[in-house]
C-alpha cells in the first residue's frame, strides 16, 4: 500500500442514506452538515445524518467536491444550477 493510501473499513451495519437537502451550520471550530430528505409536495424534511468536521477539513471537502464535479462533467455532462428553484442548502452561523 502506498504511503498516501489508507485502508477503509465500513461496518456491515452502516446503512446508506439519501439526502436531497442540506443545512450547513458553522462556528469557529467546526462545520456541521445536517443531511435531510425533503418529502415532495409537503413542507417537511426528515433528518438523515449529521456530520461535523473541522474548518480545515471543510476547505479540503470544498476542493475535492470542485474537482470531482469537474471530473463528472467531463465524463457525463455539464451540470447547471436550477434558476427557478430554491437551493436546497441553508446556512446557519454561530450556532451553539
């Protein structure tokens, strides 16, 4: 195994979740991502997962997402942000 590779073990009881909405909260020492599933036709969403990471990891995640979306677009198609639909991301600052 190369020095920059790690072995990843995913326990068999970890269930995948689907999320079509996210809330992002941050404070000085962490970013928290609250993954939600918005139920179509109803003004309601269910929490699916909460993940907290350091600000440095958030910056790394941003870079990885930008690179990965770029690779996706080269392979499949260019993604366009919907112009007429509200974004499914809500930011909350200074939470405690």
